[in-house]
């Protein structure tokens, strides 16, 4: 499994593996959504139904715990949409829950506004930059590399020492 320093890097790499974009599902024949592209890149193989099952997604999150910011950080959506963008409802009050996490916004931009995976990755990179992610270096090119597996600079979070 390939590791990425940021989710935007994984989206970009995965978008190069599958030429077409999927909407309202992680993948379909020859296509992935933005999040599906990241999972495809991480697995280094086409997605299966098992990969996007609840258990498969839990395995992805566990293996990539440094992507926790996707569900913890809330920001204003770049599309200008307000209110409940992901359809969440409070189970006690049945009122819409306004939850503008990075993860929900990625899905919203992909499915509702049909931003390209690259546009989503560019926007997400800007948000990751605000969180302290920086590009450190380019990984080495190997003999196994082919055009669609070409190296993408890796980004990682740098925390200041206290």
C-alpha cells in the first residue's frame, strides 16, 4: 500500500490512475470520485465493492490515521453553499446538522457541483496548507514507474516544537 503525506496528494495520484470521474459513488468501471481516487491510489489497484464497504473504509481510516483532519476540521465551503450540505440530521431533534467538515465538502463538491478531482485536490491543498502541511521533497523515481504512476511531491505536516 502506498502512503501519502496528504489527502490532496492521494486524490491527484488516484485521478491519474482512473481517467474518468464518478459521481454519487466511490467508483464505477474506469471512474472514481475524489475520495475514491484517493483510496485507489492508496491501494495501488482498482477498487472493489469490499474496499468501499463499511469495513473497507474503516481499514482505510485506520491505516491512514493522519487523515483524521478530514472529519475533524470544519471550514466554509468554497462553493458558497450554506446550511446542511451532507444531509445529516440530529437523531434527537430531527433538525439538520450543519457539518462542514473537509470530508463532507469533498463529497459535496464532487457530487453536487461536479468539480473535477484535480480542482477538489487544489482546494483541499489550500486547506491543508492552513493546517501546516508542506511539500518536503519528491520521492525517488524507480524503474517500476510508468507515466500514470509518475511521482507526485509528498506533503507532510510539520509541527513546531514547544
